[in-house]
């Protein structure tokens, strides 16, 4: 009797989890945004394998977004053309906007997601932490203190502009904390890796959860 019950409950559990898998639509988004300053297309798959195809015209940003896709296990394609003859500012900020919109769209009403994520990543002497709450409220606390004005040709001040745009458009609280660091390339790359890992956690489906992880009952 006891063993029959166990068999029965296993069968029910297997059937309901198979149903869940079959019913879940892919969490993807495709975004296009064109202004007089930039033209950007992005495709995002949250449950990906870490494949990045990034061509923004800003090589350092490409490098950071490749790393972000890889370490967050997101499949991410970004194509951008912008007014780089002026400087990189519009392109970097607008890529942040489009990436945020892609996350917002792929997450839908945010039901079922773990919502919070936290990760710390080192790169040699640099150690940076990212903490996110994909709550629908946007806030950026930006704690990267970079003395150097540039990484190659890339203006380090643009990292903050990118993060602000990304947090605003995703609709999330984002805290970036720098514990240590000297080399600006290392600092920014450690921050992007921490961000990737935190976003991977926060966007993951929590199997114990039905609906939105909020006492208000909604995150949309
Ligand atoms: Mn690097």
C-alpha cells in the first residue's frame, strides 16, 4: 500500500512537471529602437547558453556585453550603429536602454522569477559586487570609483550612464559596489561579470513559487 502510494505520487509529480515544461513559452525578446542618434536591434533569450553576438561599434562595450552574455547564460545579439563621430555617449547609453527593454519584455509580468540576485566577481586585484531586485522599481547605486578617464578610447564615465539606462528600462534596483581595484579595465569587467551572475539568479524561475514574489501579489 505504502509503495503504491509512493509510485502514484511520483507519477503525478512527473506529469505535472512535464506539463509545466511543455506549457512554458520561451522567455525571449526582440527590440528595435531608432532615433536620430542611434539605430539598435537586440535579441535576448533568458534561458540561453551564453552565446553573445555583439556589434555596437564600441569595441570595449562589445567586450563587456560578450562577457555579460557568457556569464549570465543569456543568448544575446546586439547590433548598433550610432553617431560615433560625435562620441560614444549616445550609443553606449542607448544600448543600455535597449538591453533593459529586452529584459523587461522577456520577463513579461515577472511572475515565477526569483527576483533578487547577488554576486561578487574578482578580476585579479579588482573585486566588484552586483545586487539586483527586479521589482519593477528602478534605482541605481553606482559605486565604481575609477580614477582613469579612459580605457583605451572608451570613456569610463559611460559605464555609469549605461548602468543607469539599463536599470531604469529593466525596472530594477541595481547596486554596484567596488570592494577593490586599480586597473580600470579589470574593475569594469568584474562589475559586468558580477552583474551577469546576479541577473542570472534574479531572472531564474523559482519552482516553489506560483505567481509573483511579492506580498502585493504583483510585480508588473
Ligand atoms: Mn577584458
